[in-house]
C-alpha cells in the first residue's frame, strides 16, 4: 500500500499567494502511522510581519464593499466546501487521525455552515439611530482591522472557518495560524476562499508553533486575537494582547459536568456520555468528562455504558467502519496514559478501557472516583470519563461548580422545571438539556471563568469582531459660555 501524501502547494498563504516558509522545518505526520504526509516550513518573523502588513493594506477596500458582496463570497466558499467534502474530509483525517466517519459529517460541514450563516447575516449588520430631541446620534458597527486567529489541533478546519467567517463578513482581514500539529486544513480554506473570489490579503495563513503565534499576537497591525487552545496558552496570549489593548476571544479548555438524574432516559443519557467523552478520541474541549450519576441510576448506567463501549471499532481512520481513532501524537498519548495510571493509583475503579497500545487509547471509564482526584479535576483531553455519585440537586450543583473551568455542562432529567433550574445554577457558557456536544452555528458557543471569554457562532460572534463608533449629529447652532 502506498503511503498517503498531503503536500500542499507551499507552507504559507500570504496576500493571495502560496509562499514557502523561511523558518524551521515542520513535518506533518499521519497520527495513525506516525509517517510523514507533508514537509512544511514555519513562517519567519519577517513573514509574519509581511502577512500582517498585507492584511492591513488590503482590509479597507474589503470593508468598503457592500456587506451583501462580502457575504456572497463566503456563501460561494461554503458551496465549494460542500461539493468537495469527501476530499476535504480525507485530508482532515490524515491531518488529525480522526475517523473518516466523523470528518465527513462534523469538520468541514460545520465550517461550511459557519460561512453560510455569516454570509446570510452580512446584510443585516447595522448600527442604531438614537433620537435626542432635535439633535440625534447614530452608531456605526465597524470592523476592528486585522484579526489574528490561532487554532488548536482537534478541529483545525472548523476552527479556521468559525473564526474567519464572522471576522471576514464584518469587513476585517485575518492572519490565521493553525496548530503546528495540524497545519493543512487552513491552507485549503485559503485556497477555497480565493477561488470563491476573496481579494488577496484578506485571509492569510502562517505556520509555526507558539513562537510564531506570539509574534502574530505582538504584531502592531493586529487589533484582535481569537485563540482556541488550552488555559495556560490562553493566559499567555491574553496577557500579550493586553500590551496593545487588543480585543480577544478565548476558547479554552474545560472539565465539564454531565449530570444524570435518576429519572433520566437511561439509553439517551448513555449515548450522550459516549458522545461527551469518546467522540474524536475524547479530544474535545467541551467534553462532559465529570459524569455525575444520581445513586438510583448509577449501577444501571455504568453497566449499560460498559456494554455499549464494547462495540467500539478502533483502527484505520480511513476505514468507514472505524469509530475511534488514534491520539494526535505520542506525547499527548503518554500524557493521557499518565492520567489513567494516576486514576488507578488514586483508587478509582477502572470499569473499562485503560492504557491501550501505540497511538490508540480505548474509551476508558472510571467509577467510584472522588472530586479531589486528579482525574476529576484536570482536563485530560483524551477518552477518559470519570463517574462520580451524587444524592441530591443542591449537592450536585455545588460540586459541578467547584472547578476553575466553565466551558460547558449538561443535564439529563425528565423533570422540566428541574432541568432549567439546574442549568440556571451551573457556571458554564454552553449548556445542554437532554443532549450533549451539539454546537449548531445558530447557537452561541464559548466559556465562562477560566474557559474563556467572547463567543463564537451566532449573531453574538459579530460583537467580538467589530466595534461601535458613536456619532452625535448637531441639527442647530452651538452655544458656548463665552
Ligand atoms: P495549545 O494551547 O497547546 O495550543 C493552541 C494554539 O496556541 C496552537 O496553535 C499553538 O501553537 C498556539 N500557541 C502556543 N503558545 C502560544 C503563545 N505563547 N502565543 C501564541 N500562540 C501560542 O492547545 P492544543 O494542545 O493545540 O489544544 C488543546 C487545548 O485546546 C485543550 O485545552 C482544549 O480544551 C482546547 N480547545 C478549546 C476549544 C474551545 O473552543 N473552547 C476547542 C478546541 C480545543
């Protein structure tokens, strides 16, 4: 069998052109085999500066277009993505190792939905007219200028689209740096946007790790930084952005609670726990990794979960039957294994799963855990579910909230009033009732507390890619004291 290859035309995309990077070598590996699929080069500091300067130069003409014209280009890009979804899903699978059955439905399609949604919103973006007696005022919603986008490796193409769509539709330009682990999807997006008619300089891609990201955040042309990544990176990027008083959106990590009351529909709650912990091999920020089970449903839930998990199909991510892929890289796999070993050492009961082999870690369930164990406190970013037992509502709310994170939360119950009461009391930005991990573009997405600030998706995202200008209009003469 020949080795899959995914070499792009060049490593960077600046001012409408593919250009080769002048920085360090960056080998892209297929997580399933560890074999190289592309050889890239990072951007040099001068190339980061050039990308930002070109974006700055191109942005005013883009902002001067009628909004509907900007929207039309994004809509065309969405259509191209959907037409090429199969080929793009294959590339996403090679880049991330995620099963093709996931990338076909979850990655580029969700990116296309964002482009389509914001394309439709383009023509509705307005300011306000404020009557002041004879005088009046109005507001203009204006773009910020050049926005920097920095991505994580778990949903590289979705993240690029979720950031680019609201930024571009508002008339901003973007310089995007994908994760150094998964650099390929953003280049495809640049190519597709150009084909759809996006002017040169409006969407640029630079490659590299934290240093390149830091250079981007510090560039004097950058007015806003949108990061998807871990809390420690978020702290550094937010602090660096503060130097230049830049706007930020921070989509960071979590350790979200999924609360299952005794009266929940067992089968659906188990399905949700599977989606909330094992999809994308558990490498999802909003995962409900602390599963709080009420005492009456606990045993039945764990039995059924263990039974369902036995049906998992680990293997070649390009095989349509595979539903559990490898971990992104050996370092991350070692970190997850360390967390699993820590859970066992701390005395939690391993219901199923464990260390696995090579790049694969099977769906792993811990029960009889306590809130102070590391497996119940720290983000693992792997397929590890920690089940905790609770007795009553107020207790579970307190325990669910005793974490620095606040990205997401879920509640399973048939009691309507309890569902809304509990959700209202939970400190989380994105919540589900009798569902989990669904993130339609129509619904705002984002966290509270250490999990971040700002919102992606929905009309709310526009507020984070624009600023208001207030204009007072004097309709009469001007009185002065002397
Ligand atoms: P990471 O924090 O290691 O890296 C994220 C990005 O930041 C990468 O592109 C990296 O190169 C860049 N970076 C690192 N240091 C930087 C610096 N000093 N300045 C500028 N950029 C810098 O995260 P990761 O390991 O790629 O992704 C996993 C993390 O992302 C998890 O914590 C996960 O929960 C989180 N995540 C959050 C969301 C969300 O929407 N809330 C979505 C996906 C992943």
